[in-house]
C-alpha cells in the first residue's frame, strides 16, 4: 500500500468529534429558517450563518448540482477543491469537511448527513465528486462548437452577481449528487448517471459565515450526457430537474463549546527564510 495523504483509520489532527456532528444531524433538534427551489438549468446564492445547518436536495429526483462556497465577509476565502481532495478523498460523504484556499486553510463546512449511496459502482464511480469541475460555456465552445449560456459557470455567475461577485470569483466546485471516477486504462475522468431519488439530500454544518451558490446543471442527471455534436444538450435537457435548498437553526445547546475553526499560523510566507 502506498503512503496515503490521509489515513482514514488514523485521522490524527483531522479527527472529528463525531458525536457532536451526529447530534447536529438530528432533525428533531432544529427549525427551518429558509426553503428554496432552484429551477432546472439555473442557479441561486444564499447566506448560511456559522452554526446553521444547510440541506441540498433533489426534490423531484436525480439531478446533479455544482456547489461553490465563500466566506460571507471575505470572498477571497473560498472553497479549495484540490486540497479537500487530498485531505478527504476524491469523493466526500458524512464526516468529510470542505476546506478553504490559502492563506486560510480551514474547514468551511462539515458534511453531517448524506442519503446517497457511498459504495462504489461496478465501474468504480463514487458520489459527490471533487475530481471534475463545473461545466462552462468556454469548454462547450471548445469541444462542441456551441455557445451554451446555461452552464453551471453561467448559473453560478448570475447567482452571485447580486452579491457583487463575478465569474472570476466562481471556482472549482463540489459536484453534488454526481457519480464520477477515473477509468483504469487511461486515468480519464468519467461520469455516470446520478443515483439520487426524490427527496435525497446532502447536509452540511457551516463552520463559518458563508455565501453559498448552487447550480442545477444543464446536463440534468447525466444519463444522456455526451460531447457528440448536435444532440447531446437536447437529450440531456429532458433529464433536468430542480434542486432544493433548506437552512436550519439548530438548538443552541447543541453548539455549546463549538467555535469557528481558525487558520494555521505561520511566519509571513514571503519573509526571508530562517537561516539554517
Ligand atoms: Zn454543469
């Protein structure tokens, strides 16, 4: 066995208080403060306060969604998919955390509930993907010769415009409800149809004040996805469904002793190195 970047059997400094997060997942100890449905092929952005729980769902069945996260007060601190991939794995589920970029490197959210399958598919695909990124109009033009204006990059950009952010703030995503992997022959990224059913969900606990944005992908449930020119988008169109967002306040007693995570403290990185 090669050296693992993080050994799940020996979490060390990444160890979680699983009992704490388990209590947060109790639906009897929370009250809903926000509910929203994102129509097919569109996006939405909303704040989640530190200490709240947010549920992302598939209210009408299988649909993949692309998630972005920012610090609500400082959008330079945003979700870092590649470091999260190293720290948690290429696919995430309950107990994983989504980490922020440098120079912050702290948990933005902790996943506390997931109703999707966690076992790999016969092809080795797993759900909630950190390997790929959002679809965007530039790659559609590059590979398919069409200017598609409802890609996840478009949808996320439109969603964050009222928050004074632009497409330059949109970043690599968590592909929620999306099953992916790397093919064993070439190591090339693949996507499988989403297994999400009506009412499935992924829940996270906000470790800091967040701006979240979520796009209902124009490739729908990915069952008809492909790059063949001319028809792929039209076939995928028919599989598109809405996505659900809910935010909850949790019972204050559940948060006793919890504090938002702090960033690791290091010497100023551009300073001259210490001799020796
Ligand atoms: Zn997409």
